[in-house]
């Protein structure tokens, strides 16, 4: 029987630092925890109480309830480009308001692990190559409960293709599951203060071989606040903070962010990620440039020297209609 070579080790090493928390690392399909959107990345990945653009379909679908019009965001990031050229992360999301109902949205996440060799269980001879990837397709709806409170839900299908297709201990290296996210967001809880919460990736375990060898989804609870320090004609300044609690192992990590806009044309961002379990204690920086209906965002994660996230750069493009 044939099996993929080094898949488990490569996948854990490549995804775990991006998923931050050690508790989450006990789960499968860790690509679901990679933070999308260069804007949120520059803000220390503290976005559950902000969620004011199309990426709300990931960060907190309740944020869609406050949005009007149509918006699309795309992000592409190379993963470990110094080691491989075919490992990358793609994220696309959209939102569209439907009068009288709410705002619909969704996102697609595609993570490519590249081409990997596989061998027989009896020797090191390479029998072939397999392109491994994971995919999530999500539909979202956010709606107002009152003028200042909105709720939202995500429904997603998750597909993982890690094996070459031949039987591996009664499995074939492929698995599918589904999950839901449920969020709530309150704007102006007190003047200029927002609060949000998201229950993330609630669904059945993902099973490659049998129920005894299944992996839980990276279930997580996000709770956060955001405060508009000032909002004038030319200067806007936002502060945000977020606590994540891994529901698989119970560990936690915290995120902090800030965003300054000048005349809604140029944005500067900074943040901090603190996770003592995943050994991630690092600053983040970012910038944004908005022109007409388009916004270009850049996010940069410093991390300590030698860490897989060190000097990670993320770019995203947003269009509003």
C-alpha cells in the first residue's frame, strides 16, 4: 500500500506557526486558522470586533449586517518561498447587500502543499508524485437585529486531499467535513466602542481512515473589542483587542491592533500577537492605499529570527462597487 512521504511533518511545520495556538495544533485542517486579509494581518490579526469589509465572512459574519453595497477581496501568499515554489495560500471573499434581508457573503480558501513524492511501505523508492491541497468553501449571511447589533452565520464545506489516491489503511488520503461559525457584533455599545464574538469551526471531526483516527476541527472562540479613538474629516484612529480560546485544548492567545487613516486615502497599521503556547510573540505592521473603488493592503509579520513566520509579507486587493 502506498502512502505520502513526509506529509504529516511538512504540514504541521508549515501550518502550525500560522495557526498560532498549540491547542489548535491538535486538530486537523489547520489551514482554516490562517488569518486572511493583509489589513487584518497588519493589525495583529485582531479583527473580530472590526469586521467592516468583505473579510467579515471569515472574521465575524455579523459584521456583514452593517455593510451596504458589494465588495470583493483577494489575497495570495507564498508559503516558505525560500524552500519551495508550489506552496501557497489563496483567499477570495465577497459581500453583497440584499435590501430587507441582510448582507450575503462568502469566501473560498485554497492551500496548496505542492507536489510531494510517495513510496511503498516496503522501501524508499519513489513511486510517483501527488499534488496535495486543502479547500474550504463558505457561504455567509449577516443581518441586523437592531440598529446597533447584528448577528451572522457561516456554513462551510471542507475538503482535504493529502494522499496519492491509492488506499492507505482503508483510506485514500482524502477527507471531507463541514462546519459552521456563529457571530455577533455590537456597534456603539457605548459611544465609539464595538464588541464582537465568534464561535468558529463547529462541526464533525474530519476522518481520513476511520472514526478512531479522525481529527477534530480547529474549534475556536474569539472575543474582542474595538474603540474609535477619534474620527474626524482627515484623521481616523482605531484600536482593537481580541482573545482567542482554543476549544480543543483550552489554551488561549491574544491579539492587539491599531489602524490610522489619513483622509481615507492612506492607512498605517500596527499590532501584536501574543501566544505563549505556540511561542509566537511578535509585532505586526501594515499599510493601506485607497483610491476610488479600490484598496490595496500590505501586512508584515516580524517574528523572531529563525521562526517560520519571520518576515512574512501579505498583500490583498479589495474592490467596492
